[in-house]
C-alpha cells in the first residue's frame, strides 16, 4: 500500500559446542550414567536428590554422600509433547514426565516413550532406556519407557562392557538456535545497498550522527533517523584484537586481526577483518579500504566485503576518532 519494498527476511542459525567441566558432584553423576548406573546425593534432612545437587538446599553446605538409586521409578506428573522440537530426546510424539526413581526423594525430568497420551498416567511405573552411545551425561538416558522385566542393577554393574576406569570430567553440549529474522525497513535498505556494492547509513536529524548499520531511531536522541547517507568504503581502525587462538569453524589461520572500522563520515564503527599486512603492523588510526569479493559472489550481507586492508595513507590523529572508541 505504501509502495515501499517489503522488508527482507531470512532464516538464521546460531550455534556452538559448549564444553563444560563437571566438577566432583556432576562428574560422579555423569560417570555413573556412563556405566549405566544412577546415583543421587543425600542432603542434611536425609532426602536423596536425583540428579545430585552440589549444595544442600537447606543449609547450603557442600554434599558428598552419594547414594545409588534404581533405574525404575514412578511417574509423578507429565505433559504431552505432540510435536517434538529439534534436539529433544525423541523425534516422535512423547511425554515429558517427572519420574521419581526408586530410592530417590526428588523427581527428575525426562522423556517417556509412549505412543499416545492415553498410554501414560500419574503413578505409572517406568524404567530407563539407555542410549547406544554413552559418556554424554544425562543424554546417556535415551528416555524412559513402561516398566517390564529388566536386568537388575547389580547385574549391570558386573558387566565388564559397562565398566570404564576413567571418570567423566567434561561434557560437550551442542547449542543451536534456528529462527526467522525479519529486518527493519532501514536495515532492509542497508542490506539491499550491500547487494549493489553500496554502504548506506542513516543520519539523526537532531544530533547529525550517522549510523551504519542504520537504526530506526537515534539511541542518543530517540528520534527517527530519516535521512539516508551513502558512505565510502574507506575508514580508520579504532580498536582491534589480534586473534591467536584457533577455534572451531575458523576460516583464517591465526594470527589475524579483528578490528572496529569507522567509515569516513560515520559515527559508529563496525567489526570486520583487517588483512593485507602483518598482524603486528595493525594499529589504532590506521587508514583502511574495503576489499570486495567478486561481484558474482555478492548477496545481502556485509560479507560482500572480504576484509579491509591498509591504504598506505598517514594515520588519522587520535582526536579524530577518540569519541568513537
């Protein structure tokens, strides 16, 4: 109705593998799970907490009296999951349930594999179904299932296939978030500009500051930023970091520089790579220019600029960017 192009929208994913050191309490719990056993910890009031807690809920004292509990238990409460989400224990409809294991005094939350909500009820007896691959903490319990005759815990303990001398001290948990991002009208114009090789910002009518990427309103004055400003692809390095540590997914071999670049005419810097010289030659105030990827590789993203490199011009005086650090 307004004649303006529709805001851009695209699926985005944020993900990383989180490595956690477990400590003595959670490490003991994870090691037991790896050996197809479950342990809790006894509190000052005599209750057995499963999963174990590091500190007493009543006194806050550290707890270290571990207690073996059963692999069968009773459903205390439950809810139905008709459409499982990515990363959940089962990829078919299942129940989430609080299960009170035999010998425990606190219930634990996990999935129960039943075909329909009519097949689960409060008070139902369930048992652990172990995962095929062990050593992954709580994920060693694939889910719970309706109880039937099973091998006793003592028999499992004697199984040499389930006895491993090394304790579990760390766990790697993949963290993934998928969502649909809809850009604001200002951001959409900025992204469309990038697809044309242009760098578009917005100017605040009150303080005249130019923001890139643009913002719908000036964070200083709170007024709409209505005037569009095209900026050059040259600027200066304000602050920077030399990356020396390798990490998963890294596309450049360290050392290299990640720097905040303040484009000429802009009032806010953005983060990008500075290459084209030795990492230890990069400095505050260094004049840099964008190195664009081949045009056929351009998309609606700042990655159209592969990196920035030195122009060879004299460094900018500190006073020219002191307010933009």
